[in-house]
């Protein structure tokens, strides 16, 4: 008997809405990454994208613990000599809190083409409203 693997057409994707209000950043990101990867599904397969779509609302109300708000920094490299750019957590959070959650989740996904495909199913919004009502998303309460 051979192992069953789901075909791409057999995977029914759901849409979930997650409220980030008063959630810790890392715990929220790890739980969202599990949903995007499909680890919550019984049809989970490591080399297939079996995950669901996730909409995160209230990104500006996420919190961090300890001294992370003052000490954490995000680095990126432009590709040019001397091109290391650094941005503090507080500055990025004030400017665009959606990026904070997107960065945390993307770094928990695989660093492959499959990971990019999984990440494309994540939508993060600053307030309560989102433009995905037509997909009839279910509210997902994270522990």
C-alpha cells in the first residue's frame, strides 16, 4: 500500500480572521505560520502547500514583552558597499505595524519557493476593516 498525498485540486482552502489585539508578537506569528503551512490540517504534507488563508486585523494593537520595544532592530542590506540599513522596532511600528507581523511570520516559514507561496496567503491590516468579506472568513481564536 502506498502513502496517500493530496492533489492540488483536492485541497480546500479556508479563510480565517485573526484579531491581534493584545496578543504577543511571537506567539501570534508562530500560530499564524502553522495555519499558513497547513499543520492544523490532517492532510498536511511537507512538500505541498496545504495551508489556509489568514487575515490579521488590528496589527497596531500587537504587543511585545520585555525591552524589545526599545532594543529590537531590523536590518536589511541594499546590496551596495556600506548599504546596511537599520530601523528600530518602535520607529517601524509607528510607521507601518503591518510589517512587524509580516516579518515575524515570514521568518517562521520555509525559506523556499514553497514558503513564498505560503506567505502570499497572509493578509495583515492595521484596523478592524479588511476587503475580504466576499471570501466569508471564519473568526479564529488563538490561544
